[in-house]
């Protein structure tokens, strides 16, 4: 296993533009920076080194409720509702430009706080700016329909903002996941209370400073830091919140659904996955090997749509697996600030132990470890590093085949024919993503149409576009983000009927 070096990094220099009060980075509520009401704080740690990088305010229920009330006032009484779509779009375009201006800073913040390699964090910053641009453009486009009806009536629909939107995002894409939720919500005219993951709030807080800089009205965007069990639950349960959008684990998603029943608020859930990557013997060999690696080891496997199950045609197995393991062993693992690093650390010691537990479960279940399977020491001993791990000789009943590990762990399965491949691919409670590799275009389309998954690829894996919907089938979630679908998810549809023959109905006798 190749490891990379640890460059000298000064967290204070990287975080120089974040506001601090008494050494604590505050949260952003109602257009101002504030510490937690009870004085709570949380120390943040660089997952690559184990070193403290910052202290942030640790909000609780009271802080969440204050932010929700601020958002409610901003929507019901503030100027945001009277701002035209063109004005909202102009603000979002300015915000996108400022993200571009600060691209290097956002890149370094996410690498410091999340551990991902610089090249991955830079892509996230680029995509975040483009996401705001996409929804700025969409804000001014037609949204509604007209209908030919049998009565003398002009009948049509309009789309209106839902209102106060609670948004809860994960730690694997700190900046990008926040933007995926904020951009469509704001473009549609909503106001937001967003809770970043407690482990990785720094890039979202830096984004909040740009909202402040550009004079977004107070209360339109609120960033509340804190734990999911307190801040997240308060957002999901509040009767003042009209919609909650959550990205994270399926177990937590169920809790969000239950909490949201109090006022039957709208929900969007993007949850877990155990996604199949199906490779037929006639696939372009080098391309399929390359994407099998990228599908599971990008972002250290901490991706909801990761191709964590490689489903190989049996006749291809030996040759393919040999090359796959050879290349996996060459992946350069290390500190994300080293430009040569290809895979960074696991987010935290707790999550590293969870991944290690699954590796041990796989061994006990009888699966064969072909490479990896251990924590990395030496110069990486203080970080949360696990070597790229590949299991072979699995069966569909194994937990490492059925359960989301959310780490750099690949389970290989084999199939005999097309029907067998489809059966194995769909043999999971999840349905987020999946891919098919073959040079037979007819077979590619047949199989992809049979996959019970919301995001699919043919002869590639992982590309994500702001223009296309993102979400899953089965226990992988409810609703879609991105594209026009993501915009519509932040709107209500109102039917309007205009009587063109104004006269009494005559329904009741005089």
C-alpha cells in the first residue's frame, strides 16, 4: 500500500475568514453570528492527523427554535416574499461568483475538516458554484400550466414557495450537500434553517459569511450547528417548519419521518445505498476496472451511491479481480493536503471502528480478503486511515453484501447470465444507484431498465450533474434533488380558476 506524506498546514490561516468569538466559531441566525444559548461548544479534529483545528458553537433545541422563528418571520413578514424571481436569481449568481472567488479557501477548508483530497474538495467547490448558477437560471423560467376545461373558465396552476425549509446534511460532502439543498430552496423563494453535520460545519459556516456579505435579508438563511439528536430533531419536529430535507442514513431517515408527522410537513429523504456495479465479460476491460475502483474508493467509499457491490460475470472473474487487486494496492492513501494523495481518511475514529467492525464481520462470515482489511499505521497512525479493502468469495446473505458500510470496502459477487445479474443487483433493501458495463448496447439498456435504482450509469460510474435528478427507490429515500425535480420539491402547486362568465350559478332556488 502506498502512502503519501503529511504537508505542513496551518488551520488558523485556512480558517482566517471565519468569524470567531472568544476562540469559538459561532452559528449564523437571523442575520447575525451567535454562540450557543447554553454556551455549548464542540472541538473539531482533522481526520487525517487527529489534531484539533477549531472550536465551534454546539447548538441545542433552544438555538434551533430561535432560528426557526427567525425563518418564519422572514418568510411571513420580511422582504424576501416580495423580491422578484429575477432579483433572487441575481443574488444567487453573485453568490456563485463569490464561491468561485473563494474556491481555494473552500477547497482547503473541506480538506482540513473532512480529510478528502484537495482535488475532490476543489471539484465540490466548483460544482457548488455551478449549482447556484443552475437554480438562478431556473428561478425565472415558466413554472405552471394552463388547462382547457369545459366551463367558461381560465384555469391554470402556479408554483409557490413552500415556506420554512429545514435542511439536514451529512459530513461526506460538507459544502456540496448544503448547496444542493439551499440553491433550489432559495431560488423558489423559500427560507432555510440548515444544520450541517456536527463533524464538518466549517465550509457551510464560511458560506454563511457570503450570505451576510451579499446582504441576503435576515432570517432567510440560518445555519445552526449541533447534534442531530437535538438540533436535527427540533427542526424535523417543529410545527413552524413546512418542509424538511435530509441526507444521511436510513435509520435516521425513519426518525425524521416520524418527527415530521406532527404537522404533516413535506419531506425529502436521500438515504443509504448498497449499489451494484454489474460488469459483463464483453465490457471494455480497462474502463470497467478503472470505474470499479473509482466507484468504491472515491471519497474513501464514504458515498451514499458508492459501487460497493461488484457483480462480475463468472468467466471474467479471475482476470478482472487480479487486475483490480493489483491496482487497488497502488492507490496512494494519505493526507488530503498532499497533491499526490488519491484516497484520504475515514471521517472519525468512531466511523473508522464501524468500518473495521464490518471488515471483521466479513472475515467471520467466510469472505476472503484479497487486499487491505487493516488500519494504516506508520506516518498515518494518528489519522483514521483504512487500506482499500476487497472481499471475494461472498454470498448474498452476508452482512457485508447487504448492509451499507460507508467505507473503502468492496464485496465481489459473480453471476452466470443476464437474468442472474439482475437478480443479484436487485437483491437489497436499497435502490439508490447502479451501473452496467458492457459493449452490447441492447443488453446495457435491458439490464439498466431492470435495475430498481434511481441513479444509473452505463459504462461509467459516479458522474453527477446539477441538471439531472438525484434520489433512490425502496429504502434509499423519498423524492429527488437536483434538476427541475429538485426545484419542484421546494414548491407547492396552486390551482387558480377565473370565471369568464360572471353571473349567479343558479344552483339554489331564489
